[in-house]
C-alpha cells in the first residue's frame, strides 16, 4: 500500500517490547511517499493521441478505477488485451476481475512486444493445435523465453498466471534477463552463493519497475504467488510499455554487477532469510511474513507484507512470546533486541556515519523534517528494503540517488 512506514504514536515498552494497544490503530507521522519516488508512466505524444481517441464505453471498470487508464491503453488504444466482443448496447466489457489465463497473456505479450515474430515450426504443443490462432502466440512466447512450456511440452493455455509469472515475462521482454540472472546468482565476493527463490531476479526487477499495483486497500494487495486478474495484468502490461526512458538500462547497469562483501555467518543467515520476502507488498504498519494470521496484539494485518520498519523487525527483532512474536523458528537465527517499532524511534539510538556502516546496521533517511524511513544495510551499498516507491520488498542500491541524498545516520543492531 502506498503509505510510508509509521513512526510516532506507538508506545512500545523498552524493557518488555509490549504494545500499549494494537499499533494499527495508531496515528500517522510519516508521509505517504517516503522512500524513492515511484516511477511514473511516460506516454509518447502518439500514445496520448491514441488514448484520447479511445471512444469505448467501458461498462465494468467501476470497481477498479486505478486500472482505468491501463485498460484503455491495452484494450482500447491498442488491442493487446481486447479479448471480448462489444456488448449488445455497444459498450465494452473488460472483465477486470476474471483471472487471466496463459494463452490470453501470451497473446497480449506477443502483440505488444513481438508483433512481427514468426513461429518456430519445430516447437509444437500437445494441448494447442498448430492450426489454432492461439498457436502463434504460445509459440512465440515460449521461443522468446518469456513463458516456459510445461511438463511434456504442454502450454497449459487455460491455467492462470501468478504475479511471479507476470513479472518474469515482462522483465524478460524488456531485455533485463542478464540483470535478473545476476540476482538469481547473488553471492559474496569471497564465494558464498545464496539460495535464491525461483524467478527471484525477475520478481525483484518487476518490483523496481513498478509493475505491481500497490493498492490503498491492503486486502487487495498481492503476493508473488497470487493469481492475477485481468485488471492487475492490464496495469502491469501498461507499466512495462510506458516505463520512463532508460529505466530498464539503469536497472540493468545497477543490478548487473551486484555482489555483496564477505559476510559473517549470522549476516549470511539474515540475507538468506530476507531475500525470501522479495516481492512481498508494502503494507501500512505491516511486519508479518507468515501465511498464518498476525497475532492480534500486533494488529492483525490482513495479508503478509511489511512497511519499512516492519521489515527491519522481521529481519532482526528477537522473539517476543508475550505478544505472539514468534519468527524463529522458522527463521534460522534468534535475532537481536530491538524494542522500538517505528523508524523515527529506532533512529534515536546510535549515530553511525555513512562511512562506518557495516552489514546488519540500520540506515535511516529523512523526508522533510525528521526520520521517515529505515532499511537494513547488507554491504557494498545495498540494503534490504521495503518502501512505497516499488511497493514492497526489494534489494535496493542506496549508494547514490534518493537514499544517499536523504541519509541521516545508521545504527548497529546485529551483534
């Protein structure tokens, strides 16, 4: 959700870690856009003219106003997702809440990114006839490597797609395969290789590109394995096609050479734990990453996800059984005392300068007056971060740009 992590009006007992009241009822100190600004779509003059010329009357977008421009772009101004005939009264239906399936998504991908590609006749599918109009879209999407074939060479045309699938296809279509591969092989300079989740690199880069809609209604936010409806797919496709100039090139350069410094065994565990949550959504006051409900004493957030200081808690805070805070196990380390919950309060302890940051330190940032953002430094200019700009958890470069310009100080927590 596009609300920055909270800082004030939450009273946490420094000795016990007990909350005075469920923290989600507390007030708001930080602004709504803390962290790096979100990338904004950039339309060419020709695209703006196409949008202006779209005269479709969309009959079913009332529940997804956030997707209206995206739908008009991908199904009105263009025919990438124009999958349904007009209604009898001449209006158009998009079916925004219908789960998108693989063959419709393949059609949209190919129309948008490879409209002139011809099929590879050597590639066939037992579940799609070569005479079917769908065959070309499946063939090109698999040949390009955007969508994998299934067991036995099937395409599974009716299967739904997840957020992971969506990010993977669009990130690869934008030419970011080498950067995704570098992330998939994340390692330290002395040779430790992290075990990354499947499609880790494309999921992270999709977050950085702003491909996932960051909902104001937390229960509507999506996790990496969530099945995607057509509104979400339209939004992601629109964003991929209207990225600011050189955004993909910038990310390719930024992540293409990612490498962490030598890390202690405990910091290797912290990073290994943290990367499991890349792609989780930004949730106002969120600090819970399990599939089980968050304990009521912590506020009972509707889905897993994190705000900035909540992700710091998830990474570093020691268990507090008195309030139901049991992260370890499955977290493979015990954690460290961290009584403060919000970034503003965390920043009142310790004043480590940028030159002295070491892996495991907290890094604090200001926006206007006071500290409004925090993340966990993991070395060589990188941090595990949950911020409103990308709408969730990523590994973020903090050595230049917004982070370097807004850095206040650090704090040592991990011993």
